[in-house]
C-alpha cells in the first residue's frame, strides 16, 4: 500500500487509530513491519475527515483511498 500526501482536515484520533491498528494487526499475527504499515495507513486516513472514531474508516475505505 502506497501512502501519498493528503490534505489533513483534523488530526483528532490519529494516534489512537495508529496504536489500535498496530495492536490489532500484531494480535492477528502480522509482523511488526506489516502492522506498522497498516497502522500508518489507518492513521493517515483518519486525518482526512473530522472527528475521531467516525474518521477511521474500514479496510475497504482505507485501501480504496490509498490503493
């Protein structure tokens, strides 16, 4: 997944989404590099709209955004 520069709208929840995704990916068996990549994508996606949890999106939305 390639992460490109995007316009940041709101950074609320970016750290929480990073840590939550990192831990969930590690718990699911991903390696640290893969988990950190997924966490980076989710936290970057979270900055593209207003709010915290509502801005996290799901796997399909993140993949479509950065695909």
